[in-house]
């Protein structure tokens, strides 16, 4: 079998050429209806007779501009196709231009120039490395924009389903009996597709809907020749589309100057929609398909595709994960999938009479199907949280999010989609500034109250609580930049006489700018000069790398606490515990100690030895004389260390008392010396020497209570705002 290497994965596993071809055909089948529907949306504002040309424009964009995107973007099965959402912006723009100029060719030329400029902005945005800016766009802004555009599409397309040109005409114009078949069939198609996609998500539901529309349309016309079902794409072909676009571009020089400003403004809005769509697709695709797509190349490639689209039908392009997933499941992994898909679409477009047989009713139903599928239903959660939140503290934030969503949505519905983009940008900036201005320090405690999860003897715990007052723990949040980092420095200077070590819990820090990084390192140098330590815990690997090696960074707060607890215990930490030094034996006589000694078994372990595994029978407990144990539980990424147990403390004591299976794996960190008390020996001790059994139970209860106290403090600290 012929194979090609898969450039989207790090492994050298071959990809089947046959699978790539099949996936390419699958891609074309899925992209066909959505591309044609997007073209219809973009062109229908030019008049009912141009809607058919729009379906060809969408198909031409998927073929020719899609091929440019396939070659320019990161190798993967994610295609470059016309988008219904961005087509709405084009339709609004076309309505304005046609009303201003009254010239069809000039309007199409303006649409083409707008798409070309949008492509230019996307290339520049990508090459400048600004793709990560989208990370800072709040969810309510994105949700409001998506909902507003969806509703605007719904308002614009629903009249077409009833054979009317506007929503006003839909409300005011009476219906004849013969006209009811068109909306009825359209609604049945939409409902059927929604049910199919819910029950059978892997089926090419849009294509099934399109073919069903063709069958309904032509079948009913055969039975009832006079039935009103709208028109088809008629005889429009790629050649006729080329003539339309060519004539329009020929009138470029005649465009009036007053059209320049709206062209530029609309191109920015078209570019913004494409950028949002593409970057969200890049983020989402990593959870569905194997791709190493980067925002820089994806945006530059999309921009080049839109430049090509400006001369191949003027249907603006975007990327589509929903089209890519079926192709991926069919075996598509590389650029070849997209190339094959483009040529398969071209072959479909060249089939005599095929495009002309498609009813515009079916394409309108498809558009409304895509609209319903694209609605972000999280607005329901926002309304619920605003009215009846699960936690009262969420009410204020829910109302804020809902207000932002409504502001963006109403800007789109009542003014223009460009206004929605502008409102979204302004609100994103204001929210970012507000979040940046939030207090950096949200909680403060000391090592005396907040201990690590490492199990220790009661004596060691008491010692740590005494020495822990000199360990300061601060929990930080948000973005660390010059302003709030300066506040952090001021607070550390104020508290400096009270601590020897400062631990900064940065688990909720989302970013650090260059000035924040410099101030952090300046703080570390100043504290080190004064004989104090600064430790950072919980940073993401990327931010830890950005800070550099000058500041000690640990993966989480528990690891940092454990590190400085070990320093506090000093020599006492590694000192072996003689059996007679065990705390619960101190109150027993020598004779009673001998009875205990006879009941236990000395067990030694080498580094890495497994004492027990999760699920093993709970038949006893270990008492650590020297060394330490790690407590691990299975996780998807491997064994996860959840705690440690030091010398002088018990391990597996709950299984001894309850008799339940082990709840975790126990692993020797290094050379380990233990006493093992089996369940049967413990029961014998409790019967024959109840004072010894009671001493053991009391000791376990004291250590368990101390652990619970530490856990409660850790939870309180983690939940503090």
C-alpha cells in the first residue's frame, strides 16, 4: 500500500494514501452544502436573482480559495471554506452599498475589495504574532457576538423560507394556500436535520438534507406542477460566475470615494470574524484531531485564502472544525485531504445540471440549520446564575456577564455587526483593565497553620507549627504586571521582619509581563541579600520558564510547603526513630513495650519498592522508623503523588482499623525501615493487652486529627477570595 508521512504528529507512523483520498472526498461531501449556503447568504442582498450566483460563489471559494488555504495553512484536515456567519456581514455590507450606489457591479466589486483587505489584515495579524490576543477576549463577549450574529441570520433567512424578501414582508403580506408548502417543507427539513444530527452525529446530515430538499422539490413539482416552492440555482455555472465577477472588478475604477471608508470598516469586521473563528478552531481542534497548528501560520494562511477568494466569487473564507472531524474520522491527517477535497468539489461543480437542480429552499433550510447549531446556549446558564445562582457570591458576576452579552448582541441587532465587533473590543479592553486592577494578593497565611500533606509524627507537627510562623504564604491571582507587582513588593517589604521564607502561590496567575518578571527577580535579589528566601509555586511550565532559573519554582503549593518544612526540621528530619522513641510507647512500661515488640514484624525496603497497591487487602499498617513513603493514586497521565509520610508516622492505619481495601499505592522513596503490625496481631493485642491497643488507637486518632486540621486549613486557604 502507498503511504505518506504524517506531518501533523511527532511520531513517524505512516498515513494511508487511500485513507487520505477517502477523507478528501468525505470533506467535499460535508463542505458542499455549507459552502453553497454561505454564498447564498452573502449574495441574496443583491436581489433574489443573484442568490443562485451566490451558491456558485460559495462553491468557487471552497474550491479555489480553499486550495490556497490548504497549501498555506498548517497541514491538517481542517479546511478553509466560506462561513455562514461571516457571509452575514457581507450581506449587510452589500445591502448598504447597493442602496448607496444603485450599481450591482460596483457593489460586487466593493465586496471583493472588502474580502481582499480582510485577507490582508489577517496576514498582518498573523505575522505580527497577535493570535494569542484572543485568549484575553472574555467569554461573554464571544457568546454575545455569536448569539447576535445567529439571531441576525435567523431574522434574515426566515423570510426566505416563506418566500418573502424581508421580515416586514413576512409579517404584513398574507399567504395563499399554495404558498404554505414552501415553509412547511423547509421546517420539516430543518427539524429532520436537527433530529438526525442528534441521533447520528457521524452522518453527513447537511448533505442528506440537501439531497432531501432536491427530492422534495422536484418530486412535488412533478405531482403538483403549479406548487410554489421558489426557484433553483438555475443555470448558473462557474463560467457565468467568472463573467459576473470579472465585470464587477472591471468597474473598480468607478467606485466613488465615499465607499472607501465603509469598505475598510467592513473589511476589519470580516477579518475579525475570521480571526475569532480560526483561533477558536485551532484551540478546539487540539481536543479532536492531531494537529500542531499555530495561530501565526493559520491566520496568515487564512488571509491568503481570502485574497484568493476576492477574485473567485468574493465569498469570505474561514475555517471549520465541524467539517474537519468527519474527514479526520475517515483517515484524513495531512494537507492532501484538503487538496483532494477541493478537487472533488470542483468535479461536483462541473457535473452538468447538478448545481442548477438545487432548490434555494434547501440552501435556506441548511442556513437556518447551521444557525440553530451555532447558537451558544450558555446564555441560559448565565440567566439562571443571575436569577437563582447556585452560590450567592456568583450573582454579581453572572449579571455582569449577562449585561456584557446583551450589550454586544444588541449592538449587532440594532445597529450593525461592525458595531458589535467595536463594542466587543471596547468591553474586552475594559474587562482586561478591570481584571488587571484587581488586588493581586487574595489570601495570606503562615506555615504554622498551613502544613503540607506529608504525614509526620505528632512531635514533628508540633515543631513545624512552632517554626512555621516564620514562613509567609501569599496566594496571588490575575495578571502580574508593573502596577500590581509593585503592590506585592510593598507588601513584602512591610511583612519582611515577620518572615524568613515567603512562598507565593501563583496557581491562579494567568500571565506575567516583562516588567512583572523583572520586579519579581529584583524582589528575590533584595530578599536574598537580607537573608530571606522567595519561592514561587503553581506556575504553568511556560510562565516558570519565562521567569527563569533565578527564582526557585515548585510545581504546587504543597511541594513548596514540604520543601521548607524539611528545612525547618533540619537534622531532626532524617534522624532514625528507635522503636522506644515512638510516641504511643512513651506511656507504656518496659514490659508492655516488650509485648508490643513481640507483636510487630521488622520490614526493610529498598528505594522504589512497593509496599502495597490500591485495592490490596487492608491487612495491617506500617510504622516508619527511618526513610519516607510516597502515597500515589493512578491517573490518566500516570501515577499521581498525593502525599508523603515521614519517619515516626503510621502508614495504612485506616485499612488496619476499617479492614477496607487499600485506597492508594505506597512506595518507598529511599531506604526504608518499618515495623509492620498486622490486623490479626492488632486484634490479639486489643484483646490480651487492651491498654496497648488503646494507646495505638489514641496515637492514630491524634495524627489523623492533625492531618484533618491541616487539610481543612488548606481547603480554606484555597477557597479564599
